[in-house]
C-alpha cells in the first residue's frame, strides 16, 4: 500500500513520461484484457537495457543458428588446418582479411567465435533445460507435499550446495568422459538445487491460495492440482532464474572447457579458445580478447535480461 | 428416506507441536435433499473445519478424524479411497469458498475453470465443456455469458466472481452444496443478490445446502435447520424457527442478543458476549462456554453437557436446557438488560 501511493502520483505526472516512450493511460492499460504475460511484456518493453540485452541474445542466437549458410564461404572452415601455410598465417593480428585475427594454427578467430557460439549456447540452453526440469520437479514435490519429502529433498539440495562446484564438475566429467552432452548433464545435475529451492518457495506461497483448495474441491487429483493450478502460478519467478541460469551455464561451460574438461578441443567453444590462448596471451592478445568479449557480452546480456524480466514480473513494481 | 449427508459425532483434531487442537469435537447433523442447514458460530468455532472435513480437504497430518463418521447417501466418505472421494468432490458434493477474489485461479479464463469439473467428472470434451460453462454462467446471471467466459478472473467484479464460483460448484448438479461464508467478502447489495441466486438455484435443483456463516440474518433468511457451534462442539440444533424464537442454549441467546436491532428505537449499546472463545488446546473443564456464560452455575464447571434432545428435533448442549425455570431467565430484550 505504502509504495503504491507515490508511484500512482508519478504515473499521473506528465513530466515523468518526457523523453521516455509515451505511457499508456492507466485506464486503457487495465481495460485491455491483460494476462500476467502480456502485462510483463508491456513492462519489459519499457526497460531499454533489457531490450538491448534481448536484442544481443537474439543476434548471437541467429548467427549461431545460421552459421552454416554463410560463415564457411566468408570466413572459411573453423577447424580446417592448412599445414603447408600455417607458418605464414598463424597468430596474425586483426586485419581486413581476418577481422578478429588468427590463432596459432592460422584459423580465423571470428569464424571460431561464431561456431563457438553454437556450442556455448547449445550447451547452456540444454544444461539449463535439464537444470529446470530437475529443479521444477524436485521443487514442486518438496513444496507441495512438504513434510518428509521436503526434508529429504532439501537436505539433498544442501549436500549439492556443500560440494565444491568446479571440483564436483570435474569429477563427474572424469567419470562420464568429455563431450557436449556430458557437459550439459554435469551442469544440469549441479544446477538444479538453486532452481528447486526457488520453485519450492514459490510453490509454498502459491499453494496457500484459496483457488488451490477450490481446485481440490472440484475433484482434481493431486498431480493435476500441482501441475495445472499451482505450477503455472509459481512459474513466473523461474523464467527469471532460467534466463540468468543460461548466463551462468555459459560461464561454467567456458570454465570447464578452459580446464580441458568440457567440450573436446577439436570443436570450437569460447572456453576452449581461451584455453588455447594461455601461452600466447602476450604475443597475441586478440586471441584472448575476442572470445573473452563474446563470453562477457553474452553472459551480461542474459543477466541483464533476467534482471529486466524480474522487474517485469514483479507486480509490486506496478507503475 | 436416507438423508443425503449425515455427520455423526465427528471429531477432527489437529496434532500440533503445542498440543492437540480439538477443532471439531463432537458434531452431528443430518441433511436432507432440498433442505438448507445453517451453521453459525464465532470465528474458530469449527464451522469451516466441519465443512472441509466433509470435503476431505483437511491435510492429514496434522489433521485427523479421531472418531465419528461422515456418510453420503448412507455410504461412509471416510472409508472411501482417495479416488472415490475425488469422484464425489465437485461432482456430488461441491463447495463455494469464502473469498471470491482469491478462489479463482488467476491464470485461466473463467470459462475454462467452470468447465473443469465437467471435464473431470462428466468426461465432456473441451468444446462441449466450454459451451456448458457459458450456459452455466448465463444461468447464474452473468450478462453476455459467452463473451465473458473468455475473461480472466481479474476482469470480473467480486459479485461476478462469486457467481462464477457458484456456476462452478453447480456444474455437475451436486446433491450437496457447501457454502463457506459465501457472502462475507461481498458488499451488502451483492450479498442479497448472491443469496437470492442460491435460493433460486435450490428451488430449481434438488441440492441440499450447508450455509456456513456468522451472519444470523443470512441463516434466518435461508435455513430450514440451524446448527449452532461453539469451541468445536454443536451446542444447539433445531429448525430455524425453533432456534430463533425459542432458543435453548445461553450461547445462542448471546448470539441473538448481540445482533443490532432495527425494531428498537432507542440508541442503546450492542450487547456482545463478553470474553474470548477458549483456546481449543486447553478447553475449560465442564461446559466450554461456562466461563463466558452469564447463567453459569456451579455444576457447569464440573459436568460436560452432552447434546440432548429437549423438544422433538430440538437439541441443546446445556445442563439446564430442560429446566423451565432456567429458561424463564432467558433475555427477552437485549437493550433492557444492557441498561441495568
């Protein structure tokens, strides 16, 4: 209540809208049959930073998806090594021929970054999907059933928290062997506890709502109540976590690849490229700068978008 | 004829860390088709827990039916497995909740929510259920029902939402409709409309209604029988006329006296029942109402009165309800005594 009053005042003041996109009149906004999602989207659109972040993510994703169509023609093969000319072509600084320079084997770094985006995004998205599926299931059961289930599952989450993250990941990968899918599984297995915790808290608060009792009073089964009535209402905060999780997964994949435990070195990945640069950091700083920049901007974009989504889904921030 | 619903000496206790909360501690009533039972009592007297027990919506643990039985058309609900109970819920026994603002799911369209019991119990297809839902909305008096069925709950007003809730409860044509304070969250004019709607629907269908309320006016309006509850126990049960015009239990006297009266011109003070309802963990010895009872005698502290039939079909749980002299003391005019 207390923070509603001032925000309503500002909404009525025409000065505040100056410079920003013209605001919808409050009545019109409320009258137009809005759902939570439409409402969130409307608020997200006003967040410039989040939009830029989303634009960047879409840009990177599009480049990664369509790479095969144009990249080989323009930039050559990201993995091909011409052994006869390596000496002349390796470790060249950025030029018009190679915008981001070349690496020690004479491969175009821009090309490798583009193909690296494929691996990095694919791994991140798959890992987050795995993390979210595990986290949602476990969080829902813990939150909805409570009691014994809750205690056991949450203690399990605590145990996962207590493990040194990177060490655990290395052990898991050492057991399963390297490979794109195994990296996804590892990140998923290590990441579910945070998702589960947040979803559990969300479920706990949602299940106290009277419409949950009402659904049970209609004769809906426990699973139906959990997935049709509690789930959709508790999911909004998870969108935020999943978005930020993609950023975190890119970082983890990069770290694992850097340590040589992630994506096999033959396949270009951002972390792997950073691994290769270790001994040339001083002679060829561009080899480090560009993959690093790719990781930085993409992870930042996911975090900023996550931030924007959190604000967009937060009803208490209603203007 | 077998009554549609029988609650037989129900004891629903909650086992908490602080002790056993005897939320419902010996409640019995029977409900026949087309009849309305009004359940009245203060907050915490066990009205809602009784209703939720009938629906089997009390989480166990911490709740547990210690003893007693609930029978639907002669068959024990407590003995049924979860699947059979589900087949009753929303189908044969439906419930309307107190706060229409929170009892509709915000993420689904109204029509879809009304269609849900039809899909669950009648096996209708999505389309059939949607058409039926629009018809139900129309029947509960929502204008342009077909169009409004596409609305989300937040686009409905409080009164309309309660109508939607009623439509949902009525979807499968239940034998018993439990309304847990259906009008408490609504303003007075809407209250009257909702009650009228419920009466209208009862006249058209065979439904029996359990009307839980602390509004004696609502009970007087609607109920055939009245159950007065105090501290988890039934203290008086009888026809509405008997309970209102010839109340036997001092608690009922207190409730009736605490009503504002518009037939008295003088501006007097209201006459509330003094004190607080007792903690359900440590009930006082003897009669639970005894510490607050103006008419309590020494015996009340020692003996726990049972619910006894005083007149035909009129039961009371007071040691002295059978005592003509005691009943003669019952207040005739609340304002007269307040001025003493």
